[in-house]
């Protein structure tokens, strides 16, 4: 047998990434964090000091026993293990010279464990898929493997890309929105060393272990992996092919000693004639099956992906090579024996196939039907014989089952006998315990007269104490290792959680930017529609097609794969449609743009704004009025806290008038008599919140609740009774508070405590006053816009009157609407003025670009639905609109109320004079008229 020379790995397979372990000359960032000395109070977990750094340049490989197999071949098998740094996998093969591994263990997600009560050197590698039980030669080798595997796992997890170091912003992310700073504090995982570094076992690990003989097993065949039989054959064929090639090239024949060793080796192997005969028979059979070339070619391809650990052996002295070759001869001899057994099995299968082939050929070549019929009859007879054989086997099976039943009864009897023996043993142990106590007592206070017993009969307490000390030391080592394992896995888990958090933020940011780009694209299409009104033009058809394709895009595209980053769906948490259902094609495109902008804003605000706000709200216990609470409410109340906070704000305002069972009494009154406004209430119920799924069906439970609330309020406040708009206020209260009575008191709070007394009266005088006050504020805060509207003679009260009457219901998207209501219930009607001014400020430039009165009216009809950035609108309302004192609002209300009342009195006077003149003119015309009867008289 010639020396195995280093093989050229060749090009890697096209579909496979080469998992060859990287060189440890450059251990990477994680290795540079090693502790200088184990004496320090703190050290990085996986850094066992200078010795570990020296070992970093070595390759982690060696022979271990692996427990596996099934049935009779289950047991320990010798395997060669080597670590791949690129994939953090621990590969294993039968020998160090095998080209292809039998399998691998993923260390990146694995946990390590060792048990004191197990056999010496036994440890476990637990992965999510399965548990691998391995066994080292001794305890020191086991601890070395465990410590090195911990280090490799930590080094791999810390070297993963995709995490920005502390203080570095993610400026690569595009966009002109609020910048997203993605930072992550990388922990060095420094802690006290749990156990000192383990010395490298000489000759048992590393490349030097490849030159050692393969650990002997009781038999050769069980050491072969039947599960990976194809890989075993490929490895054997590759080794034979490589050895033949090296012999043919004469790479190892260096001097007389090598030639002599080669001759001795040929003598030791077998008779040349016998070996030649077997090899000729084997080559003939493999040539028939066409396996040799395929095995060698496949082995070459796979061999290019794995490191051969015997490459360094070529640099040793010739005497070392001779020793290595001797070991290889022994190993290959054992391999040859196992391969012969495999060849025999294949020969048997081949003979059976050939017999079947001959039978089929005889049937096909038969010239007469009689011959074929005879062959068929022969097969039928064979089938009958096989059936008889099967019946006999079934009878044998039944007999064996009966025997098994008898054996089970016998086992039960034996178990009872064992139980009796255990009871006897227990009694004997008690006697022994008593005698032990007596001996201990005699040992501490020896009797003067000997009682005939030799002291050597009993165990020495000192030896027992030594055994206990050994056990304590073993448990102490196990405890230190498990502590280090728990600590390291916890650190790895925390780092993975931080990485996941950063990646989710990046994904959300990129999703938001994608939505913005898509929104800009749709905006460009919409502008092109306005500039190309003639669809019959050259580009009209193309533009129409692009708009149609854009409208066909699913707004929720990728929602299932977005890891639940986007809260946008068809309906929000309260049942409002997230995308308005417009019938006009142009407005459908606008709705699409709006949905994309909403999703983009929600994604950008999810981690940067919403999460810190939720944490602040979660930290609030009992609610008390304060400036901090006011700022929090202005920013928006999270859905999980909104109901509780609304109930608290409403109770502060209606507590003096709120009576027990008052709502129930009103309901009884509604049942007793019908209110005059009940008919109008019924008409308005089906027109309430048409964009909310809870109010679209007439049979909805909320519809019946809303009916009772409005009827109860009509009896609660007879001066108002019912006014159109109250149905929408009560519906919003019902969606948030859910309880019918709470929603009723919310309606009372708005109409009777927050709004002026005659805001919902028949004259709506306070509502008209607020419209004039709003125009004063617009002239003061937005003079350019107001001048533009006056120039085109736009009456804003036609647009804004409904804003104040229903507090922006059906005018703003649900998310912004509820934020307005949050601040409105806490601060009062001043919030409506702030947001009305902010809405015009938000869209000021867009309005100034329109110079046609009709187009301005059309834009003002739906422009509030185009506002998607609630944060921006809130900043305009509460920052850009300052100062906004309540005293100024009251004064202007008083001035405009006085003017309005004067105008109303003047109108009443003009109306009275007109009626008086009309009555006088009517009486005169009656006097000048005479009927036919009067004329005849």
C-alpha cells in the first residue's frame, strides 16, 4: 500500500457551497477579545486565556465514539469529527481519510451537556432536531471538546453580519422622512471564568490524531453506517482509486526502505493470485453495473468540499510516513473485509436478478404456446408453493406468539420473585445499616476485648470519604460547565433577539420607503390624467392601461410575508375601512395613494414613536389631571388604554349630574311612550357611519344599541330632543366604550358640558358663531390662504360647519379622528379650532395652486380624507397654531354672538313687517272682491 498523497480538491460542485473549514490563523473579532489571564476577576466567557489563543490556530478534529444505529447494530461507533467554521457544523466520517462525511451537527443552535452519572467521557450535543450522544477517551478529552465547542459556537454567533456596532447609524437606508437610527450594543459577554482552560490532550485531537490508529471496535461491520451506505461505498472507491493512482505514479517509492516495506506489505495482505482473482471479479461486476466511474467522479466532486486532514503528513520524515502507512494498511485491510461482505450481498442480488431475467427470456423465446403455457404453469406451481410457505410461516408466527404469551407469564412470575428478593434485600440493607453504625461506633471507640471480627472485613471510611470527594469534584466541574453553558446560551439568545429587532426595524423602514415610492408613482399617474384629458390621444390609452394596472394591485400585497410589521388591513381595530370605497375612477386612484401613505406612516412610526408611547401609557397607574397626561393624550391614546381613559375623562365632566339607574329609567320611559323624534332617528340609523362594518347591517347589535341611546337622550334633553349629527357622535362613543350606558353618558358629556348650550338647538346659533370665529382665526393664522379664498368668493362655512357639528366624524380617517377625540374630551372645544386650522395649514399649498372656484369647492369636499400623517397634523395643531388662549376664543365668541343676534333680530323685524304688510294687502283685496250671490242680491 502506497502513501496517500495530498489530493487536489478540484473545482467545487456548482450547486454546493464548499463547507471546508477556514484557517484559524485569523480567528476573527471574537478571538481578539480573549482574556489575558485567568486570574482576572472578569473575562470573556469563551476565552480561556493564552492557551486557548494558541489553540485557536489548531484545527478542532479527532476521533470520538458516537452512539447510534437501530436494532441489533445499535451501539457505539467510532467516527472522525472535524469542525467547519463557515457553517458552524461538526462533520463526522468513519475515518480521517474519507472524502465524504456521513453527517453533520449544527452547533449554531445546539446546547451542550454532560452528566456525572453517565459513563466516563460521555457528553451530549442537543439540537432542535435530535440529540447526539458522543464519548471521548477520557474525562480530560471530553472537557477539551466541550470547551472548544463552546468557543466555536460563541465565535460563530458573534461573527454573523447584519448588525451595526454601537453608535453607528444606518445611513444606507434611503428616504427623506424622519431618519431611522439602528444601533445595537454588542455585549462582550464578560464574566468570571467558570472553569480553567483544559490542556490539549496529546495525540487525541488535532491533525496529529489523524495519524493515530482508528479506535478498535468489537466487529468491523457494525462500525459501517448502513444508513449512509452509498457514502460508505463512495469513500471506499475513492480511497482505492487514490491509492492505485499514487502507486502508478510512484509518489511514495523513495529509497530501498520504502520498496522493501511495499514488498512486505504485499506479502502480508494476501495471496497475489487470490487477490487478483477477487479484484478481477469485483471489477467485472462493477463494470456491469456501471458504478465505478460514477462513484469516483462523485467522490471527487464531494471531496473538493471537505478538508483532508492528512495533508500535513507529507511534510514529515520518511520514518513517520512508514508508520502512517502501516496503520493505513491495517485500516484498509479491515475495510476490504467489510467490502467483501458487501460484494457478496450484491452478488446474491445479481444472481436473483439474472435468474429472473433467464426465466423471462425463456418465456419470450418459446416458439409454441404449449411451452409458454408450461412456463406459466411452472410459475403458478411456484406461487402455490410460496403460499404454502407463507401459511407455514404464519403458523410459526402464531406458535411464536403463543410462546411469547407463555414467556410474558413467566416474566411476570420472575418479576414477583424479584420483588420478593428486593424486599429481602431491603431487610438485609437495614441490618447492614445497623451493623455499619455499630462498626462506626466501635471504630470511634474501639472495644478493649476483640469480638472475633477482623477490621479488614469492613470498608475503610477514609476510602469512602475519598470517593465522596471525587464525586463532589465531578459535580463541581459539571456545575461550572453547565453554568457557563447557560450563561453563553443566554447571551447568544439576547444577541439574536437584538439582531431580530434591528432586522425587523430595517424591514419596516424599507417597507415604508417602498410604499412611499409606490405612492409617488400613483401620484404621477394621477397628475398625468389631469394633464392628458383626451384618452384618444397617443398616450391616453397607455395611461389608461397603467392606471387600471395600478388599481388592480392588492393594497395588502405581501401582508402575509411582512412578519406582521404593518397593521394595515381591510378594516382597522374599530371596524373602519382603511381604504375608502370610491366609485369614481379618479377617486379610486386617490384612495389607493391614501392607503399606501397610511401604511408608510404606520410602519415608520411603529418602532420610533408608537412603541415608546405604549411603554409610557403602560407605566401610568391611576389617572390624575396633569400637564404630562395632557401631552400624552394629544399624542394619541393606544387602543388598549383608550376605553379606560375615555371613561375617566367623561366621569370627570358628568359626575355631578350622573345618577344611579338614570339610564334605565329613561329606557322605561321610551318604552312607555313614543317620542316625536323617533321617526327621524329611525331614518338616520341606516345612514350612520357607512364606512364602518359594525353599522352596515340593519341587524347589527350596535344599531339597536344606538337606537336606545338616541331615544334616551331625546327624553334626557327635551329642549334639543334629536338633531342630525347626534347619531354619529353616539356611534363613535359606542365603538370605543362598547357599553351602552357609557356611550349614553359620553353623548351627554359632549352635548351638555363641552359644547355650548344651544349648539344643537333648532337655530344652531352657537354653531354659526363658531364658523365666524374660525374665519377670524384663519385670517390671522393663514392670511395668504384666506385672501385666496376671498378672491374666489369661497364660503368656508359650507365645508367646515359639519366639522364642528359632528367633530370631524366622516371627514378624517379613523386613526386621526380618534386622536382628535382623545384631546377633545380632555381639553374641550378649543381642540376643534386647532385641528380645523391645522387641516387648512396642512393643505395650504395645494389649495393655493387651484384658481377655479368650482375646482376649489370640489377639492375642499374630500381633501380632509387625503391627510394620512397624523403626527404631522398634530404638531401643526398644537405647535404651529400657538398661541391659542381660551380667553381670546371666548371674547371673539361674545363679539360674533352679539352681531349674529342683532342680525337675527333684524331679520325677525323684517319678517314681521313683511307678514304685516301681506296681511293688510290681503284684507284690502278681499274687500274689493264680490261673489255672484252678493251681486244678485
